[in-house]
C-alpha cells in the first residue's frame, strides 16, 4: 500500500482505468466469438450483423484507449477476410 498521497491517487486512478479497459476488452472478445460463430454458420445476414457489432466494439476500444488503432484495424481486416471467404464458399 502506498504511503505518499500522490501514489495513493495514482493507485485509485490506475485501478479505474484497469476496470474500464477490462470491460471494453471483454466486450471485444465476446463480439469476436459471436462473429466467429456466425461465420461458421450458413446465415450470411447474421454474419454481417455480427461483423458490424465486432467492428463497432473495436472502434469503441480505440476511442477509449483500451487498444491501439492499428491493432483494431488489423483485427477488422482479418475479420473481413473471414467474412468474405465464408460468403464466397
């Protein structure tokens, strides 16, 4: 436990940030799983809806600073490749 006042404040703020990042990352993971499940199925409309939700969650993560911009762009690109491969097959 910190003894210095500024260190105590930093502990509190970093814990708030950790909880916020955890929430955002959990949402990203959940939507990714739903997207993969939708792609594995044969319903293209459901897959497109899940893809949109996944991209939205990634954009929210970037906006809140939980993940970096290039990380989100890479994940969206790979998800789009999966979506297009499933649509073509």
